[in-house]
């Protein structure tokens, strides 16, 4: 699996790694199935939720073994 970046779409991450869902829930992204959430990039979601994108990416990539 390729490394997840700020430009990766949330929906794509959840499709290939549903185990990452709790990381998004932790940042307050509770509507993971809604169209806007599934179409946002990691960077966009982090901006909206006031989260450091680099920290979230580190957690996601650690979870995925990247």
C-alpha cells in the first residue's frame, strides 16, 4: 500500500483501511459515510477540525505499517 499523504482522499483511506476509522473519529470526524467527508483530503479534514495533518498522517501510516 502506498503511503497516505495530505492529498489522499478520506474515502479512499477508509476503503483500503477501514481500521483507520477510529483515528478520524478521534479528531471529531463523526460522519465518515457522508459524501463530503468521504470526498475530503486528509489536509482538508484536518483544517476543518483544527488538527495537525502531519500528526494524523503519522498515526495513519503507523497503523498501516508504512
